[in-house]
C-alpha cells in the first residue's frame, strides 16, 4: 500500500520551498496541485523547510497492490460518477432526508438512510452506477447492473424505484440501491478524525485511510452494508460491500465504482497500515499548523 499526498501550497510555504534547489528542481511548485509520495525523502525535506510556515493542508490518496486487494473480504465503495439533481430534485430529496428519523447506531453515532430519491435526468449506460449528486452518499444503478446484481442474488440489497418529477412516474432506466444492514463500529485509530461542527450533535467522522474492523464474532455474512458512523455532514454513512460484489463488478465490466479495501484488526495488512499512517502523522506534525 502507498500513500500519496496532494496539496495546493500556500504562498508562504511556496516561497520557502523555492529557496531549496533540490525541491524546486524535483517538484513543480507552480503547478495547481503538488503531489508527492509519502515514502519519498523529498517529503521530509519539504516538511522541514516549511515547519515555520502557516501550515499545509494535505489530501492523502491511498493505492493498493493486487495482492492486498485480493486479501480483503470487504470493500468501501467510492463513486467515480455522479448524476446531478435539478432544483426540483434537490428540493424533494433534501425534504425526504429531513423527514427521516435518526438511526442511533452507537453511543456517539447516528445516521440517516435515504430510502427514496427523485431524479429528472439520468444519463447512464446500462453497465454503470452513479452517486446521487455531490451531497449524498447514495447510488443509483442502471437497469443492466440491476439485472446482474439480481442474477447473483446478493444479500442485503434492496433495489427501489427512482421517481422522475418531470413525468410524475418512476424511471425504468435505473434503480436506487438501498440496504438497512449496518456494519459493526469501526476501529477508532489514528486515521479516524472527529469533525467539529458549530452544532455539536451534527458533528461526524472523517476517515483518512481505510475502514478497519474487529470481527470478534466472525465477519458479517451479507453482501451490502452501511457503516455505523456518520461520515458526512448530512448524517450519511459509507457503503461497504463483500468481495463477492467486487468480483462480480469487475468480471462483468461494470463502471462507476472504485473499491477501497476494508482492513481487519491485527491482520498483517492492518498492522502495516497503522505503522505507515502513524509514521506519516508524526512527520506531518513537525509543523502543528499542518493538517489533513
């Protein structure tokens, strides 16, 4: 596994780095986004040179080997395509979310599961899935994907109609993916950060790397889940699927999802993951104003 860091350098940090010829010769400081591998010795040089700056925001991006991917029993879904709402769609969808009761999953977490959506425009090929706009954590799947999923008889999956406000009827080209299955609480390690909010009860959690779990009673048996944690400002949890879903998705050349491995506590890969992240966080903290 690798962690790359992407950042838009603030002016004072850029000025400090420009004085270091090694850095300026190897990094394009004038590009919109600077990317550097966390294992690259240039990162420590960059961090040392800017330790008295106003601070740098780093966006971590993880990548995994095929062996690491194949070893995982579960995956977090990441959207690679979105379907945009109209104003009317947003009005209906946000109103529905507001109406929903909270699901209290742990002592410090509550979530909402959006159980229906309205979309006036959906431009999906039959083999595609897409996120519902930018503010939700929900997915619609095209009719071809729905057929593949139903043929594989995935458990924990409910395909619901998508309402079209323009026609006043349900769409026949896509379905809303829904599940009420909830994963156990995640392992709260150094990569889980609380999100502060001006209204404390609306705070959530941010995950820098992978979801990690301790399956003390054995792994869950279903194929589709939501996390117990609120990982967005709208109380929406992440999606988690079984390795069987990923395998089907890849084999059928379906499009629209990326898969991030879910790690299991005290496994070989989980221990390596924690060590890598703890080392990176310690290095980043050379300047207390740096942040993720």
